[in-house]
C-alpha cells in the first residue's frame, strides 16, 4: 500500500509530489470510482485510478509500487 500522491508522482503522472497532492485535493482523482480528496489516501495493487488532467482522462489499474521515481520505462510497469 502507498499514498495516492506518492504513487502518482512515482508513476510520472505529475512532475512533483506537490502537484499530485494538489490534483487529489482538487477532486481530479478517483480510486475505484470514488472521489478522493486526501493526498494521504491509501492505494493498493488492483485499484483502478481515474486521473483527469485538463481534457484528458486516464484510467489505469495499479499493478505495482516503486521504491523510487525512476525512468519512464520503469514507471510504465507500475
């Protein structure tokens, strides 16, 4: 399990953890269809995330967690 803001930053959805936390607080992220407003909300393997950025909506399934924010090729495996 991991924090949603940390996962979004590790998986390279956002350039910084602060931007990820702001997106979560702003209501632009859902976990399993439920609005998430706390950046400290837990996310686990198997959860489905809906991330809205402007006019783009991404729906992803959490497969794994990273221990660091590595290269993009590593982030795609998360």
